[in-house]
């Protein structure tokens, strides 16, 4: 399943590295990544793909001290080709 998330985090490069490490360690494949800076925060829009439940990722991201907010945008079933 593909999941679209937006994440607000501190504007520090180490914060981006930390949350990307969590994505990788939880077994989610990053298929889209966009990083913007707004009001002193990094706003990340990303799409991940995995058969694992998305709450495994969102709960871990919310535990990171640098992450201010995690929002799940939508869920899409991956189409068979």
C-alpha cells in the first residue's frame, strides 16, 4: 500500500537524517520526497510504500523529538500491473 504523509520537523539537517533512518528501519520504501522550509520548520511531503501497517511508521515518527507533527494524507491501494 502507498501512504502519503506530511511531516513538520525542526529545521536541522540531523532531524531529516533521523526521520529518514526510521522510515528505512521500519521497512518502508520511499517513493516520493519533497522538502520545503516554512516558518522555521521543514515541511516534508512524502509517499511510502509497504505491506506493513502505516501506524508502525507514524507512531515511531511521532516519538522523535525533532518531529512536531505527522499527518497521514490518504491511503491508496497499489494497482496490479
